[in-house]
C-alpha cells in the first residue's frame, strides 16, 4: 500500500526507516477513558491489535509531553481498536498525563 497524504504511521511505506529485524516498533497511544476500580485505575487506550499490539507488550504512562515514564501500565484486554489496562495512578494524574508508550517483548 502506498503512503497516503497525510502520512499514516500504520502504513509501512510512510516510514521506510523501520528496522527489518522483525521486531515491532514501540507504539504511542492516548488514554481515552478512565475508571476507578478498587485501588486501581482502569484505563482505555486508543490502540489495539489492529496496530500490532499484543498481550505480551509492556506499557508506560509518560510524563506530560515528554518521553519520561511516570508509571507502569499493565495490559488486561486488547480489542481490535482499543485496549484496557490497569495503572497505579490517581484520576488527576492520568488526566494530566494521557500519553502512553507501549513496547514490544524482548
């Protein structure tokens, strides 16, 4: 598939610099919903299996607009377009830090 205009990060032709060792690139997502459950915060992420995300991936909530990890994210369920995860943060913290980095298994 050729690269559309504007470029789409899900289309390989748009980013030919991706590694060819077969290992997937880390993915970025956003928290689109949150819900308090017991002492944890359950969040819905804007990415799912359609983007290549798998249950064995690991995630981090990022601090603001930086790439610095704030808290670990534990994937619970992955659907085609969204994912559900658990994180040990408060609602206020997640509202201030909605960016997520998901990394493939080693």
